């Protein structure tokens, strides 16, 4: 900016914001940051509606309240809709200042997707059309500064691991990962068969090679995903990544012990712990959640409905405590000539309560007294009612999560199709 004062004033719908030139240059909103590159007032007026040279004030005839929420995004990194305002109107303000639908929080993205679907529009197409118009228009030269050099390749690699539908290479990488997960699960299941030890002794080298290749792939994948992660601390806190580390580490611990002449099977309690940790490989099936919409929907639903799940557990635990105490009293504690040994303690009676409330009814434990049978009927009926109460909230959340993830998957599929066609 070769003119004006060192302090720049943005006047948006009558609300003024003062910034230094350095802040304007690095401003997260593209329309504002481009003011710094303007060499003449004519170029400035191509970006704003009016300019006061004496005050160095740039006037934008836009929605003042919407810009307040956009400024909250600039400060905190979270962009949400203005309460009570039309989603499409706020979306238009976002596009004007250089933001896209991807900058919105997930809840607001769903609202925008629903609104655009009702209007027969597409969010990604609207983003692309507006950006294309800006690039081709003489009023608005190039706005987007693409990544270059190592940063560009790191971002592509990160998307390949975290977003399997982002490109053809990401899909191939996901297919290889799924294949190794399946091979590892087959070997884990086969290791429990009676003939496995005999077969392993005959082909010990082949089994070692297959196991080493699978572990090597998972190790390399975990390390690469950690190296390209934007936030290393957030990466380490994710449950799936913790499971990966726990499932991989027993192999290397066992190898280290074997080289030291101490096989894991002879370490007593330590050997048991290693075998338990090795069994954690079964949780690698959760890695498939990155590739299958159904598992993603289940995980997102459980995340959003944890309050309802806790409420359900509270209902079950309270009812179980009451019914197990009454069942123990009626079947064993009154000493009326009939003492059912299956209800000798309250914890033993709790097993009968839980299988009755969930209507499983194994039949291994059942009441024999009249009072116990009446209590059993009440337990079954109340279990149906208590379990049904929170299910409605969980069901609606599941439908919303499925709809949201389906729209995201469709958007990624469209971008992948355009990449293939190009």
C-alpha cells in the first residue's frame, strides 16, 4: 500500500475497525489482505465501496452483524452462523470476504447443506463458481495463494492418509491399508485354532514374514501420519492412534526380549500382559472407519450422544441395583423353605436382572418363587420401557450424522471425479 496512513480503518456497515498495515497484509480475509497490495485508489475501489484518503478509511456496504461473527472467526478460528439470520445470506457474506463453506463449524455446515439441498443448490459448486468468477473478473484478480514446495506435498500426503476419498492415490493407499488389516485379522483368528501351533512349526518362516510385513506397514503408516499431522498433540490424543501404538508395541517388545534371550511366554505376568496387548490388534478393525460410511456414522453418533448413553447406563444401573436386591431377598433371603442358590448374593442376582431387562433371557438363572416370578415380569417390562426412552434421541442423531457424512462423501466424490477428468 503506497498511500494513506499507517493505521487503516475498515468501516463495515457503520462499524469501524482499526488495524495497522502489517495486520492488513496478513489478514485472514482475502478481500481485506489484498488492500495491502493496492498501488492506487482505483485498485482500492475495486475491492471496497468507498475510500476516504484523509482518514485512510475503507468503507464496505455489507452486513455489520455478519462481519462481527466473521471477525470472531478471525480471532478464535471458529465460524458459526448469526442467530436468526438466513443461512444463505450469511453464506453470501462469507463468499464476499473470501471464506468458503469449509471454514464453517461442522454443525453449521450441516445447516448450510440442508438449506442448499432444499433450494436445489450445491455448496461446492457455489464455492467453485464464485471463486472462478473472481479469478476471471478484472475487478478481482487472483485471490488464492496455493501451497508450493514441501508444504504442498505435505498437505497432499496428509489428505491421502486422513481423507481416503480425496484423490485416486488416497483410495489406493486406503485399499492397501484395508488389505493389511484383513490379513492381520485372519492371522489373529487363525492363531486361536487347535492346529495353528502345528502349522506354525512347519512354516515358521512364512508366518514370521507375513507378521513382520503387516507390522511394518502399520508402523510406517503410523509414523508418516504423525509426521504430516498439523497438530502433533491432537494426533497423539486420538483414540484410534493410541490403539495403533498399543497394538504395534507388543511385537517390538517381544522381538527385543527374544534377542535378549527372554521369550515373552516365560515372563509370567509380563508374558500375560504382552499377550493381552497383542490381542488389541482386533481394534485395528476400527481403522476401517476411515473408509466406510457406516462405521463413521456410528462413531460420530456415539460422540454426539454421549449424554444420552450415560443417561441410559444410569437408568440400567439404578434398576439393576433395585431389582437385584429384591430378587435376592425373595429367592434366597426370606428363608421360607425355598432357597434358590442362583440368587445367593446380590451380584449373582444382578446377572439375572441385566439379561432380563435386555430381554435376552438365557435361562441359566430363573426365579422359582411366586414373588420372584412376579418381580421378573416387572423387571422385563420396566427394562423395555427404560431402554426405549433414550433410544429416540440416539436414533434421530444417527439419521442426522448419516445425512451429514453422506453429503461430505458426495462432495469428495465430485471433486475426485473432476480430478480424474482433468
